């Protein structure tokens, strides 16, 4: 059976809501499974004992009463360059995929799938799972929100895969065998292979059309997944050639660096003019997807950690009248000291720090920043006689992907090596945050990620095939 460029929508069955492929072989490409359901196994697709190859396909909001909301993979199944969104299994395992025999999964993104009463929100493995370059984000289950390995029957091998932001059940449960270059936003997957990264926010963008056949989550410019991959496939989920930049990227998406300014040719060379290599830019964008429209809420404008060479602003605070300092980067920060805050004149300096690594459950808005004060003798002043205020104003673009109501100013606690919240007044109408403080240190603006599902209806609407 060969299925190409098709849509299966709103079908129901006992097993295999969209397609039940029993003995195979079957090849399914460029096909969307949307809102299909099975009362038993395989809401979108059930594969029996044969070979099934799935390529460039989308599984969205399919459901199974029993196991495998998107895909029930018995037999030998391969999934490549595909996307699973909001599939669910309501009473048993495997919201996105249940692996019964063998699954090879490559360059695939699984987002917000869930097994609300059992294990394995995105993938539940009873067999042999070989995964390379997946992005698993925000899936949930009672255990193993992103991946659950059933240790009695299954082995899971992961390479170059992002396992992030489980919305329930932790990122992993069971034994996961790392083949290297995986990234866990927490530390439940036991990643200890070469190039593995744990407890690190991969800085994923919202699920959207970034080219290719299926939706993807781009990496922020300062994502720690960029160029940290290994053993990557030749292309990414979209078909973009890997590697781009200094190395391939972890996960399903390969970030294409902005073109670097070409060096101005010097005209003084006395060498024989060899034909200079003009690197022809290979157009790596793959086949235009069907216009899926509007989901253009691009990723947050995270200020890069290397600020443009603006001079650090300096200001003076004096005992009689106080003083203030304003600096604009991606956000505008004003620090105001009242009179009497200092006993002698001090000089304030504002400098941008690194992008705050805020962990899995928070997002940083802009870079962290450091405000220092020194007295006339050059001694650091960190404590003040009166409290002072910091006001940060931000743009709506700065907080895309962040729940604005949770925004707070945080300071870096050097004793606990953690960000501590400062009581902050949020004025979401005017996009300002104000906090009252008594000491200077490194600060950052952090907020919880907006519930990404809020964006999903728009994405889903854009993705619904015309019927
Ligand atoms: Ca790269």
C-alpha cells in the first residue's frame, strides 16, 4: 500500500482510526492524520506485523481509547521528518506513539501529546526504539511525559534528541540508553553519554511552519542545542542540509545561521589572482509546503548574549538628590535612587550579562544585566541607606512565548546559585515591571512559558485540511 499527499480526517474505528495496515508493506508520505480515533489501538494509524514507512506526515489530535493515540507501531515501523501534536490515549499508554515491536524514528517533532491516565505521553516503548534527532516538547503522562521505556520488554536508544519541558510525568521514565548528544531540560533521562547536556533549557520556539512538509520548533539564536549535535542525519525535519554552522544541531531542527558579512577584499595582494572561490549558496529549503498560513508568531526576541558594542552607560548618584540611570537594550531599564540612599557620590554602571539560563520552567526576557556602583575611591558599593527602584519596560515582541502575568524581576543569588524572585509589580497594560530593592547584583527578567496550547488552536486551524 502506498499513500501519498493525502488527508485522513475524523475517521473512527476499533483499531487504526485513520489507517489499519495489517501485514504491509506500506509507505505513507506527505499525509495528514487529523482528529481520527480508535476505540482500542492506533487512533491515527495502526501497523500490524508488516513493514511501515512514514515520511513527511502529520498526526494531530488523534486519539485512542486504549494505546497509541497517534500511532500504534507493531511490526517494523520507521518514522521520518514527521510531526505529532496533541494526540492522546485516554486510558492507557502512548499518547503519541506506542512502540510494540520496533520503531526507528528520525527528524521528528512530538509536542503536547498526552496519556492522561497512564505512561508515555509522546512515546511509550515496549519494543526496540531507535531514535535520532527528535524534538520532544511539552508532552505529558502519569510517568514518562515525553518517553516511557517499559524495562521488562523494551530498549530505547536515543541519539541527538531533545527531551524537554514535560507537562507531566517528567521527561523520561525507565532506562534510556544514550547514544550521545542528547539534551534533557531536566535530568530524568539518565543522559551521561558523549556530548549529552542535562538541566538545560533548549530554548525552543513555538511549533509553526518553518518550511518543509511539517511543523517544527526552531531553536533560539542562543539555544544550547545549536552546533552541539553528533551523528545527525544528512538533513533536518524540513529537509535542510546538516550541518549548518560549526556543527549539526541537537533535535529535529537545524538552525541556519545568518549570512556573515563577507570580508572586504584587499587590493594589495601580489599573489597571482587565483579564481576566488565564490561559495554558491545552496538553497537548502525544501519543497514548499502547502500554504499553511498564518501561525507567524515568531520566536521571542531573546537578546543575544553578546551585546552590540554600545558603551556601558554611566551615571552618578549623590547623597543630596539621589540619581538615576537608564539603559535601553532589548528592554529599557531605569534604576532610581532617592536622596539619602548614598552617603557619598557613587558612579553607576549598567552592563548586559549573558542570557539568563533560567532552567526548564522559566523563560528569560532579554539578557540578564548587572548594575554596579563604585565610590570615588573605586570601592564597590552594594548596600544602600534607602531602597531604590528598578523599572524595566519591554515590548510585546519580547514576551512572545512567555506568560506575561508571571513576569518578575529576579536577582542572581550567588550563595545558592539560583535566581531569586524580587517582589515585582507587573503593569501588563503598559509593559512595565517595577521592583524595590536594597542591593545591587545581577538581575534578569524571567517568566513562565505561556501555555503553548494557547498557540496551538491557531496552528491547528492553519493545518486543518480543507474539507
Ligand atoms: Ca548547526
